[in-house]
C-alpha cells in the first residue's frame, strides 16, 4: 500500500530542490516553452494552466455569480460512454462520471446543484440506460461546489453514500475555500478516506490517491476500465488549476504530486488520463470520436506515455507559476503583479475577462477569509454492506 508519509517526503524534497533556485523572467518563459513543447498538439488543452495567476483570491460578488451562471447554463454535451463500464453525464464545464460495477454504480462528482444533477446526471443516466437508483456511492473529488453541489440530493434520493477525503470534509464543514449562492450546500459528512485506500464494489475497485494542491485533500481516483476484451487503467486528475493564490506550500505540494503520480502511473500502467473538467482532457470531442470509432479503437486510451506527459505539463506550469510569485516577492511588486492580472488590491476583486472563466474553470473566494488569497485564471463512518475500505499501513 502507498504510505501517506510519502506525500510529505516528496513535497519536502521538492521544496529543498527549489530553495536554492534564483528566479528570473527567463526561467518563467523557459518553463512555459517547455510545457508547450511537452504538450504538443494532443495535450494543448492543458496549456491554460500555464497562464499567469493573481496572488489573491477574489471574494464572492454579483459579477462572479453572473460569470458562474454563464458557465452552468452552457448547452450541455450529449451524455456518452467512454468505456464499457464508464459513462459521462456531466456538463460543458464540469464532469460527472459513472463507473458501472456488478453490484451498482459509483458516481464521481455531482455538479453544481441539485437541479443540474437532476437534469444532467439523472437525465443523462436514463438516456444511457442506467438507473440512478443503482448509485451506491458518490465520490467528491474535492471540496468545491461545482463538484459537491448535487451530492446531498443524490444521497438522499437513492440512499447513496458520499465519499471525500478527510481533509476536504474538514474544509467543507469548517470554512469553504470558495462559495457561491449558485452552489448547493456541502453534503453531510459520510465516508472519509485517506491516501492509498480503496473502495471495492462488486467487480470494481477504486483507489483513492490524495493529491493535494488544488485543495489540500484533492482525490485523484484510479480504477480499471474495460473496452471490448481489453482492460485499461484510468486516472481522473482531481484538481487542475492553481486556485489558491501565492501559497508556495500548495504549489510545492502540487509539484510533488505530479511527480509522484507520474511515477505511479508508470508503475501501474495507467493509460487512460481523465479529468473532472471536460476542457482539461478533451472529453466531449473524445465522446464523439468514440461513437464513430472502429472496433478496437478508443480515443480515451491515450497510452502511458501521454499520462506521463500530462503530469509533466502540469508540473512545469506549476513551476512557472511558482517562479512568477518568487519574482514578484523578490521585486516587492505584488501589487503591480496583481493589478496586471486584474486584481485591484490585496483585499481581492474580480476580473470578468479572466482566462480561468473563459476556460470554464471558475472558483469563487470566501469573503470570510482574511485576507483573501487568490482567484486564478484560470471520523470515518462505519462501512456499509458491499464496501471494503483497505487501510494503508
């Protein structure tokens, strides 16, 4: 089993390695150029992660809610099937995946609110021949409202259990990093998992990899998928953008986790890279391509080398952003940097032309946090019958 201590050791190694680094604009540009080269054409949808990010989170506002409403109200894509046992029932902005097992369904993320979950998740499942009453678990990849919004409704309507990391349960209970009136309230605490633990339902097992960065308790689930007679291994990267401002520890953690998951992806043979935002893995285009693909061909099977490159792109973009923050701190120019990206002062603001909004990765700051940090562009419960949670030693 994966030891939780590995997270700390890898993060510490990354921190020590970076501590003697002298930042410069040349190094920022080099990181971005490297990321672009690694991404090539097939992973260019990840490049918005390399865009400059402000040092402070914006606080909630009417304008921010209006931007969020535009994202939620985009025409949704058709629900579709990525693998024999994995289906997409998400929106144009946020993903919702359904893993079909021999003993029921596992829903991975639940969109922004109950209405959207009813329209897209329940409605999409029925169109695909799936019965929402068979949902046994709802996995919340991280504690932001665009992923937990419909979870409580699904749980109450179908008796499903809700799974999240212990760290993000605490965040959802005690102080949301982001909030909006367009998001339903966080779900009630249910099953809390730690790094490396697994959930087995019927013939399927999901391994919960805690990959802190986007939130401190982000889960990147790893599980087997089937395509015809072939088995593949998929990973949903649970949190992509740098939505936490000038928090060097979070960036170091993100860098460390991309390095760790790159190594594990090679070890485990992960060849199906997925995201919980369709814009970060080309979900919609791949669904259309799969519907017309020849037998034995699946655009969601990218290959282990592509998974490796995706982790390298995210790692390199994180290093570029960290270097930007080091430069502004070194120059004592944080206010200039914030203004350049549309943040008016250290108390936070909003910027409607933010790349993060246009890319469809919106995060809203919690006005109760003092000071706000950044708006970028982008107690376990008893296990129910049918659940096997394997504890990491």
